[in-house]
C-alpha cells in the first residue's frame, strides 16, 4: 500500500465532499446522504472510508473499544502490572465512558455504511449493482460485529430516513437478515471480476482486494459459514442447516491471496485511523499492555513458531524487587508473590531469587530471553507483585509506531485460515464431507503464513507438534483454540469464539480467587456481552426497553442468543 494513498482518499472525501462520519444519535444515523454529492463523485471514493472506519477507526474507539474491551475480554492482552494505569479488572466493572466509546463507534458507523448503500443501491445516485454488492458485504461484517458485542441492536429500521428511533431486532432476525444480504451480494457478483471500467472500478481504493469481486464473493460465503456455525444450536435458528450446506458447496477463502486484511497507513493521523502504536508510544508505560498467559502457553507449549511473531520476550533484569505492601500480612504477601512467580515457572523461565534486608523477595532473570504470559484479570492488590519486567509484550510489528518507515501489522478482517478451521468444525458437527484433519492442518499453515512464518518452521510444526493433528481426542477444542489464535489482534472475533465454543477453557471458566483476581460486576464470570451505551437510554429508550425485556438484563453476564 502506498502510504500516502489512504490519506489522499480520506482527504478527498472529507475536504471535497464535506463528509462527516462522527455521530452520537440515531438522528444523524438516518440522515440523507444525497446532500454530500458533487458532479464528479465516484462510488470508489466511499469504499476506503467504509473499510477503515469499521476495522481501524480513530484512536478513541480503537483504544477504548478494541484494546480495553475486546482484546482483553478475548484474553489476549493484560493491564494490571506495576506501572500500568489500571488493574486488569478494567472493563469487567462497568464504566459508562469506556462503554459509550464502543457503542458510539458502532452507532456512528451506521451513517458511513448507510451512505455507501444508499448511493449504490437501485435508484441511488451512483447506482451500480456490483459496487452495491460490496456495500452489502461491508454491512454484513458491520452488523455481525455490532450484534455480537451487544446483542439486540437496531437493524432493519436503522437505514430508514423516516424513522429516527429504530426498533431493536432480535439476534435471530439480524443473523437471518445478514445471511440474506450475503446471498444477494453473491448473486449480484455472479461471475463478475470488477465493478466496472475506469471510475467505476473500485481498484486500489478497495483496501482488501483491489477491486477483485471474486475474492469479495469468497469473503461473503466464508462470513456466511461463520454466522451459520455461530448460530447453530440457538433457539429459532431454522436457517442454519441450509446456510452451512450452501456455504460448504461454494468457494470459500482458499489461499494466502484470499486473506481479507486491512493494511495500515504508516503516516495517517491517529484521529483518522489508529493503530496500536498510537497508544503504546504516546503515553509511556502506563498505557502499555502485556501478552496473556493463555496465549503464550498455547503457543509455547505446542512449539508454535508464531510465538516470536506474536510477542517479545520478557524484559527481565537484575535485582527486581517484589515489594511487600504494608496492607498485606506475611501470609498474603507469600500467596500473591508465589502466584506471580508461578507464571514464570509455568513458562519454564530460569531465574534466581533471594530475600533482601527488608524481607522482600528479589528476582533476577535474564533479559529478553523468556516468553512469559501474564495471568489475566489481576486485581489491584497484585499491582506491586506483577513486575512489568516479568512479562512478554506484543511483537514490535504489532505495536510499531507510525512515521518510521517500518511495516505495521494489518488489521485482521477474515482469514483463509478461519475458512479451513470452520470447514473442519462443520465436518465434526456432521455437515459436508472431507478430511477434517487435512483441512485443519491447512488452516494451521495458512494461519502461520499470515504472520510471515517460514515454510520450514511450518513444516516442522506440522511434523512434531501435538497440536498439529485432529486425532479424535479434544478435536473441537483444538479447532476452537486455533480459531482463537488466528484472530490475534482482532479481539472482537476472538472473544466471540470463546463465548460460543468455550475455549480456551482457562478463559471461559472465569476466575474465583478474589485475593488474586478482579471479580468485577461479573463476580468472576466470563463476560458475555457489553452493556448498552448511554445514547439509546436517552434517545431510544422505549425500543431499548423492549429489547432488554426479550434479551435479559443489561449486564455483562447476560448471554447472547447464540451462546445460550
């Protein structure tokens, strides 16, 4: 990607068209997009912003929504170490400000996707059935993320200009509607390879596929399979069997070139599109995060070559004191200290320890040598014990700062690896035919290729790792854990995998020891959804209350329709 390209597209839309994409209420969501039209506008200039806003929004929702909530609910990243601004209980106790950032991000995106849809749909000012197909697929990805975060949301009426307070639809209705839209999009694309010639061609403005419609069609079908597998077993999901069968009989994402990834612009302002580096380097250690114990363990204990692609070794150091807080008696000091040191032991890290004159434990560990994951959901009392130097941090590729001319990890949208893992999952569930193990192994290969793992290392893993084969023992667990790993840095989807499939089990089972862990509003249970934002309470409360009456209390513990 030309690093200036995205800036050019965004500036063209903002400066020339006067397009605004921030909104906080349903009045703005349902505004008439025709007001922004000029004489020389092409639909291709709208797809870039539609992609960027959904998967790499500005720093405010990127930090508060994706990092603070999704990535941590997914059990991949942690706060709560010494030097962190927060305990790792952040997000497990309700905070209106952090929750509203996520809700408002989704709510605001409605205007972006509705503009693209209304311009390209039949009768629209930029009518083009092939471009409209890509808009339907973007709409489908959006609503899947939105509903899987909160549950029932406005869907069927959200694009109606005459309705300022849209009803909330059930998740069964939303999932069925998304699948219908995906079917329509695939039908519209047919055998077409691009949206048109010249200005009608999405081309390089399409940051996923450079305008290749057959890849968009595969993306739509793979998303259809994901939705149907997630809905399987849910009450009223009568569409599931047919949707899975249809998806398996049509092309899915197949090879490395089919991966749907959003490249990162290396120079764009964090207020147009953010990356992890915009948080990591702007505030010092307080805003940093570590990589979790479940993730490091799953990679390290199975000889997975993605370990060095996902994380950096712990900084380590000489004479790292674990202070004895005055609030903890000797027994509690011993318990909390031993728990932290057990994470080092679990990672097979070599270290020495001794007691100083104050009776405090001092640790020395070789610098930048051992991969050590931080236990998730540590409470504030563990803050002094969980030395930052003990734990791994994300790989530099993931937290790379902008404006240094170095590559930054792309945003995961939907990968070929997931397609293979889901095909294997469907076979285990009794659908289709084929060799589930062969599909699973190809999924492993594709998952590693995304992160630049050398083929020799992939082959070695496939030949030696206990995780490399479905052998009739814990096969669904392996698939679930690999789907979780494949969505590293895409916390919204990784979180959904845990909620639906129950793995990694150490996350899904929650926490129970209040001396160590932050119990939060969930009393230690695993979060099932985010609470609704403040906006629908103040602007659409009647419809919101109907949804809460159907779905259950507006709390994080309420399971979504497909997880019950």
